[in-house]
C-alpha cells in the first residue's frame, strides 16, 4: 500500500506544474448542503455550527498528521484519504460478500458446485428479461449508492455494461452468449466443466479488486491535486492555518443565509450563482 501511495504522490508532484487545478467542489449546491451537514455534524442534531465544523477540521488534520510534526505532507494527505476510502468501502464489501454467497447457493441448488447447465439456465432467464423489456433502465431511486458501481444484470444498463462488448448500445443473443461462455471458462480454473464455490468467489473477487484499484487510482490522484490547492504557500506541506482556511471558505459558501451555522434553512435556499473564484 505504501508503494502505491508513494507512486501516486510522486506522479502528482511531477505533473503538478503542468496540470491546472480543477474547480473546487461546491458543497452548497442542490442537496449537497444536507450532505455537508451529515458529513460534519458531530453531535448529529441537524445543525452544523462554525465551532463544530472547526472541531471536525481539527480532528481530520490531526488524523492526517501521522508524524505529529504539525504539518501534513503529500504522502500523509494521500494516506489519510486512502484510509477513509477503505473505511467507506468496508460495509459495501461485506454486503457484497454476503450476496456472492447467496448467489452461489442459489445457482448451485444444494450442490457443491454450479454445473454448466445451471449456469446457462440462469443466463437464459437474465437474457429473456432483457430482451422482453422487463428490466428497468437503472436501479430504483433510493437504492443505496455503490462506491464501486458494479453493474448488475437486474437492469438494462447493467446488462449492457456487462455484456455489450462492442459498446453499440445493443445486445444480440450471439454477443451475450459469447461473453457468458468466456466468463464461465475464465471462472472454471481447473477446467472440469463446473464452478466450485472457491472458483466462483475468486473470479468475482478479481473483478472487485480491479474496481477498487480503479477507484483508488482515480480518487487518490484527485486527492493529490487537492493537496496542491490547499498548499497555498507551495512549501510542499499543509499547515493548520491553510487547512482551516480552506475549510472555512467551504463553510461560508454553504452557510447561505450567513447566520453562522448550516442547517435546514440553508438546505431549502436556492444555490447561489457559480463564479470562477478558487
């Protein structure tokens, strides 16, 4: 993990001079005001005061200052963000593991393995639902948001993401069968024509790990860019004053009625016009 973070940190540092900083995320737009409250409201009373937000920022700063020298360097900043990603991913990975076990048991039908026949039967049902227009375009509103964004064959979009190899927005049966066949053979590691629980879980875990790698590469590189934005004096470290100032700018933009707190009143107010200030 340290090597990965170091690679990302070095890559960001090397490209910082040639990479324009992205526009800051404006946490006060739309329903993000409520998200902002939820993320920082330490006593969970629905009201975020300036003092409470400053306390939160102090806790986050101290958690990032691993060597306790009063400053955060790039590797520390990226490391803390990486640990937060792991914490957010943990419940989703646990739920995914449970669902994988249930899917295996459903397909195995009490046996120790999934036969090719049962695998194909499951595929036939999924394709029939797709081809007969029985699948929704996407998951219903209110479905918990997945960090990994794994596609599912329970939606039309998921079926296309999984099996539309040429990305033409259509899924003929021949293309679907070809991808399904390749998936079975890839999962059947010992080539015995059936899928053991270990094989089934191993193949799915490979896909999970690939998703995690892509997610972290993207998010940690962005964290590195944000480090450059926070490091106002460009001395390759973030002091408490820099860290607090950035946070308070965000608090002020989210406190839409300027009463020193962020609450339901700010959530209900229209978002202010965007500008080009950094």
